[in-house]
C-alpha cells in the first residue's frame, strides 16, 4: 500500500489494503440491502449512484479520502432515515473512517 498527498487530496494505493477490502465489503452489503428495500425511496438513485462511484474508485485502486467522505454524506442523506438500512450504512461509515481525515 502506498499513500500520498496529491495537491489537496489524499490517495491510498493498493487493492490488498484491508481498509479497501472492508469498504468494498460494506459498500456491497449496503448496495444489496438497498436493492432489497422495496419501499419508495425518493433519493434511491443518488444512493445507488454514489455506491457505484465508490465501488469504481476502489476497483481503480486509488480512492481519494475526500471523495469517499463526500460520497458517504450523499449516501447518508439519501438513506439515513431508513432504519432497515441503518446497520449497513453504519458499516460503510466505519469503513470510510478507517481511511482517516482528508489532507488539509
């Protein structure tokens, strides 16, 4: 794993990084649970788009910490009030927090 600051963003390199593995697992779980949640959800598409964006960034092997945190805010805003998704969302939040704060 290699971590470097590029401008104002912090990028983490490495598919084998346990943080990347944990976040991919958490994103996958939330995506599955969101798909299984059949009730009307006004911001479902936003949540799905952000989950897909996070997954793509992780697959590319260089997630930006600031981008991950921004995606987390959008996802939480979209599904945060749905108690059925609360545990999966909390898992995503904890996995994003493993990356630490973005570079100042």
